[in-house]
C-alpha cells in the first residue's frame, strides 16, 4: 500500500487529527487548549476517553466541565459501525462541534482491531464536507502503526502537521483484504433461495442459531441481516441466491452468495449511511451495525456477503 495525500477531505471543513500523548501532563498540554478554544467559540464539545482522562478534564475545567459532553470510552467504543453511527448523529445535529475521542485499543482481538482501524479510515469519508473537528487520542506507548495512514493530520507540541503517510479511505486496505474467504466447513448447511423462499430461509437461520444456543435478541438481528442480504440478491441481482450457514468458534456464520452481484463498484459499501430518501443502501448499513463482522468479496461475477454473529 503506497502512502498518498488526502483526497476526499483535502482542504475541506472536516479536520481529522491524530493526537499522541505519553503522560497526564502531555495529555492536558494537547487537549486542554483545544477544548478551551471551542468553549470560547460556543461550540459543542464531545469527549470520549478513559476514566483517567475524563477526571483530568473535569479537574482542568472545573465548573465549565458541565458544558462538555463526556462519555467513558469503554461504553462508547463497543462496535465500529454503531460507534460511527453515534458520531454521525452527534456531529450532524450540531454546528461545528469538536469531538475528542480515544478508542480502546488494548484487549481487542486482531479481528476487532482490524475493523476499528478500518472505522478510523472510513471517518474521513463519512464526514467529508462536514464542518467539524475530530481529534483521536492515542497513548504513544501503544505504537499503533496505522495512525498516520488513517489520519490526514497529526497534532504535536509543535502544532498541526499533515501526514505524508495518509491513505484516502476509498484506497485504504489492510493486509489480507484481497484474499478469498476461507471455505465453509463440510458441516455447513447450504440452501438455494428465490423471492418465494425468503420465509423458509429466515426460518432456517432462526432454527440453526437457536440450536447453537444463540441469545434470542441476537437471533433476531442475524435473521434480519440475512433476510436483508437475501432480499438484495433477489431484487437487485440474479433473482436468486445461495445461503450457507454454520457454527464455529463461538459464533454463527451466514453467507449469502449472489451470482448476479458481480464485483462491488461502490466504495466503502455499508460503512456510510444512505442518503436521505434513497431507496437503496440500507441493507448493508443495517447489517454492519447488527452483526459483529460483515465480509464482502466480489469474484468472477459472484458477490459473497458473510455475516458473523457471536452466540452471546
């Protein structure tokens, strides 16, 4: 992957900046002036960080801290696409807001970390053209290699500088993104479906998930996601498709294959909310919020959408 200059957000009103700190004093030296400036301008401010960071901000601003919307990172950064939707709601409902956020990188699995890295890149497309500032805090001891590839700018003690390593979201990729999905296990249940058989497909997914011990609310989410993907195959693809369902490693996987889907020509599919009034694009957007992971591959005229949902 070759470093590139900004494209979607180049020169635009949305500022996405990485802020690395190494101590409490370093944290305040970088964050306090940002918040103080926004308070003077009467802007709304959202801060999402750890308990220690919230305490530091509360002590630094005293009575003015009540003017800052504050949330604990462990409760905010729970799911990449749902977090993206929450930021989307906050930013688009306020005038020139400042958001200071610190994702919880420690304790995530490799698969989770990959999706959060992708989320950080998608932010540049989700808010391109929106007058808002998003500063992402990082403990510099974590040595997160992706930071300067997902943020167009970096704030240091010397000021803001552009990142020479930034990759625009429509070109951003992680190692392995272009590899084929692994084959389902021999025990997987495979069934073809048409428009008239969507009800049978929903019943099959429901039965498989319940027998595997999935929580009832998660069953409903998986069934809705599978139904949305299958309906897309029928309505916008070849008019039929193939579903493959199996259980592995504490989760249910449901793959919807559409022989008429072909290669994806939409950038960042399902990561960006549909435009208001759009009749299409809601299926993947909803599925990415409901499922733990959604994988897409378009190969040789076939689109495969793989939905992952933990059992509980």
